[in-house]
């Protein structure tokens, strides 16, 4: 192997700054001084079907063997010099591999559908090498976190730990189809940026949650996972639900090495982790101040088995299982919130699920609607969908953004509480329970939850969507069309958050039938997608809110309105 000299004056363990959509990861590790020599080599690792994957090895000087950090990437192997420099200084070997069909690896790329096999084969290859001392961790975020989840079930005990950030364990539910609706901004935009457009037609062609997606999910196999894990996400991230589900799956259903050995961190972030700016707001204290120490403890505790490694593991073991940020009002002196909290599980114990009902005259409150509560009708035209403004996006502006412009549209209805007499904390998993009558065989319902500031800004807390044909199929494996004119109930996940509205603010729910470009507009005809040149069918949908059809959002409340 060729030899090169590494000159590192000061490399510091830092909180991750992940912008993987642009192919960038900046990680700073450890402190050291003086030159280091290392060996570098690119090898083509053979997969069980004969395909060869390009794999870079960066080994410290000396005889070894060494502990190993593995990353499997879609974005190229040449972007990690700061990380490999730091790991050499720490006495760690690095293995960085292009996934199948990307960059110098052979085969065809189909968005994680091969990683369930290629990842474990790569681990087996590493453990067979004389330079490996049988202590292995995996590391990375976004796509690099997803490849970690895919290889975890059945991995040998030598896989000690995983650091998976802004990632998810189920491609269908957490990435491609959210509550049955295609995430066009995420998938078409991401695959287009990768110049992997052949995969777009594939994911379009499988709208049901069938066995075709089994190759890209691990949610039924947590019992075969035996690695400790650090799961990091953000309330405005595209994979917020997936990050939490992976943590819970590993923690509660995992094998002996995984169960009870997981940690979850959720910040006020978009896909750009540890950045306190999320959309139009910058959240005070939104950066994890102890991120440097945390990553140092994780790497040293997982990779080293000596007394020093044990000291770091003891620090990890002392961490609470869950660390989360409660978002509060911005630029309001003395406003509660914008603080980090800890818990032993998610959701935190003690909160109560409280329905807030949609009411006549655009009201929102805890009182059940009256018998004659009636409803409000929206006219949804698939050729003129309601636009996406902030939220959980990847390639377009994300985070907390003012929704007033779209709330003025004729295809959006808003329901608002009176001004809050005291702060209202929402921490946990939210749900929507919406009753509709429509004149089409299928349509979508979008629910947006916003924090209305005293100056009138309606800042997005979260939003989600549900395709009506899946209302009786919570696993999205079957579909049943609507009967026009008959009431239908749509109960669906809104997502997780921790948010504290200040006194004087108002809570608002807006309801629509579209959110584009995040989601592909529903044609309202029974088709999943609008074909080029098609306008679809206009839907007239009534959002019901009477005693027999009490539409509501269900909030996990820590404090209630008096």
C-alpha cells in the first residue's frame, strides 16, 4: 500500500454538521499533535452475487489490528479526509464504501433496495481482514444513516455501536409514501439530483405497502439487532418519525446488545442538524452545547475495550435515554421553552392526550361540537394545489415558516383557539381525526398546526397528509375508495414534537387537500398521480364538525388551557 503523512495540529470532536443533500459532511474529532503515517488502499469488495463495490481503506501506521469505523455512502468516498485524519490519530481504521451502482461501485442503484444484503456482506469482509480487531462501529447521517439501519438485523456481535442521524428504518412509510401519499419533493428531487432518475419510475410503480418494499425496511426484525445506538433527529426533519421509530424499535424490541442500550436526541432542526435556524426562526439554545463531548464519548467507548474505553462507556451509560428540545416563542422576553429536557422514553411520561375539536365559525377548542355543528366545504383543484411553505422538506425551504399567505386561499379552512391564558406545552405524538364528505372517489386531507403569534404570524409547528383510500388500512397494504356523499373518517399520524406556545398566542389548525410540491397532488379520480397534460377532477369536500362527526386533532399536553 502507498504511504502518506498526516499532519494534524488540532482536531476536535464536534457536533455533526450534516448537509448530505449537497454531499458534504464536516466532522472534527479528537485532539492530537504531530505527523501520523497511514496506509491507504482502494479495493473492490465482492458481494454474494458477484458485484464489486469500491471500498477505501485508511489504516493507521503499524501492525494493527485496529478497531474499525465503517461508512457506506451514496455521495462519494473522497469527502471524508477530516474524519479519516482524526481516526488515524486515534488508532482507528476507516472503511468507506460506495454503495451499489454509485460512483466506482458496480451494479445498478435502486435507492437502498440492495443494502440489506450488501451491508452485512461488507461487515463479514471487514471481520475477515487481518487489520480488524473485531470492534466495529457504523457512522453517518441521512442516506449514510439509512444504510446503517439496513445492515443491522443479523449483524454479528462485533458490530458494537451505530450513530445514525436524520435517518429512517422503513423506506416506504418514512420516505417514499407518507400516510399513503407520494413525497415528490423528497424523492423526485433527491433522485434527480443524484442523476438516478431510473429509480423514480420504480418507486412510482409501487404505491401500496407490499412485500416489494421488504428489502428496504427492518421494522419487523428489530429482535435481530444487537448494536447499541445513537439516534439523532430534528422536529422539522424529513425523517423525524423514522428516527424515533428506529430508537423505539432498537430500545424496546432489540436483541440483547440493543435493548435498553439506545439513545435518542431530537433538536429544533431541519435536515441540517445542530443548526438553530429552522425556516424563518432561530431558536435560542438550539445548538447542543455538549455535542463535542458526546461524540468523543461515543467513539472512544464503542471502539476501545481498554480501561480508557470503559471510562467513556461509563459516561455513555449515565446518559438519559432521551434528550429533546422544547421549542418556545422566539424574540419574546421571558417566554418559556427553548430548553433541552431529558426523559427515560418517548413520549415522556405524564402527558395526557387531549382532543381539540374543529368548531363552527372557525373555532378550535376542547368542547365537543354541537349536534348541528355542520361543516365547511373546500374546493380542491389538482391543477392548482396549495403550495408547500416550510415544514419537513429537503430541497426546498424547510422549518418554521409563516402560513398566512396560504391560509387566505379558498381551498384552505382555518380553525383557531382564543388567545391562550397561560402557556400550552405539546410534547409527544400528535394525531388527526377528521370526518369528511366528498364528491370524488379519493382525495387527500392535509392538516397544518401553527402557532399564531400576537403580531398575527402563523408559524408552522408541523403538518401531515392522509390519502382517504387508506382510511381503513393503517399499514397501507390495501385501499378502498370513498362513496361520494357518505361520511368518512380519516385518523392519521401528525408526527412528533415538543412545542410550548406562550400565553397570548393562539393555536391554529388549517385543513386543505394538497401540499405541493412536498406531496404529489391527488387527481381525485382514483389514480395515484396526475399524468402529464391531465387536470384531474375537482373535489368538493366538506370538513364535518358536529356531534356525530367530531373532527379533532389529538394533542399530548403537559399543561392545559384553564
